[in-house]
C-alpha cells in the first residue's frame, strides 16, 4: 500500500514538473509578444478624448465636449497602424524614433526614454499596415497631381500675360 501511494506521489511530481517545464517557454513567449515596436510618424494637437469609454466613443463617432488639446500620434507597428491620443497636453513622444509599447486595459502604454512611468494613450483608430500604406500612396499621388495642376495653371497665366 505504501509503495503504490509513493509511486502515485512521484508520478504526480513528475507530471507537475513536466507541465511547468512546458508552460515556461509559452509564458515567456507571451511576455515577449506583449511588447511591440513601432515608429511614431506623425503628431498633431487635437481635442482630448474623455477617459470614460474613450475607445468606444471614438469608434462610434459620438460627439464629445472638447476640453483640452492633446497630442495625437500615428504609431506604425509591424502589422497595424494606430492613431493614439494622449490623455493630457504634456504627453509628448519623440517623432521618427522606434519605440516599444504594449497594451494594458485597452490603452497603449509607452515609456519615453528613462521616464519613471509609462504614458497612457487612447486608441482612436487602427488599420492594417498594407491598407494604410495604400491610402498614403493615394494621398501622395493626389497631392502631386494638385501641385502639377497648380504649376501648370501658373505657367498658362504667365504665358497669357
């Protein structure tokens, strides 16, 4: 009787150790995946989004009372492009630098340089990167066409004078 309980106990111990060994790489991989890298490509000042249900309010298009001006950034990650808005006007992030970020409770958390705390940003919009790049190319082509038309119009006016 004693040997069977000892055998059962040792099997449980071996099984538990095997489960821990298998779970450790998975948990480490999940931790590594939680941190992402991206580049801040654009910044402008916009109306702040209220903290209560900010993401849902931005996605639904519900008009919110403008309180203060907050920075809005375009964060280009590997697969997704995010438009994020700071909670206050003093949340400034350097442009054109690779930054590490992660998500916590539907907010993007970014630590700037050696700051004591991470800054919280609301996600205003997000789009897959290939779609964003395509829309950027279309916008650039439209701007170039408008510039060409403006220059051609100026040349025609000068020729008539």
